């Protein structure tokens, strides 16, 4: 189980070409490339969401705004 050389890689490529054909290997390569691209894009979007969450202040901002709106318009609501 040593190093894989050029001869072994060529042998594997020839066997794959014989088994699947040139068109099918192209489709497999295209699908693999698109899968890697989508995976990287998903990681990037997840990182952006995480960084956005870290920038928000502690607590829920929408809840605070809603309670402030209710108390401003209603004189019966006592503010602390």
C-alpha cells in the first residue's frame, strides 16, 4: 500500500473509461463539480448567517420594539 504513481492513475482512468464511456465520465465530473460548488456556497452562507447573529445585541430586538409601540400609544399602560 505504497505511493500511487502515474501508471496506476492511468490504469484506473482507462478502466473507468471502458466501464462508463467518455460521455458518462463527463457527466460524473460535471455533477461532482456542481456538488462541490454548492457545498462551498452553503458553507459561505452559513458563515454569513453566523456572523450576522453575532452582531445582534443580546435579547430579541423585535420584541422590544413591539412593547415600546404598545406603551407609546396607550396611556393605560404604565411604563417602569
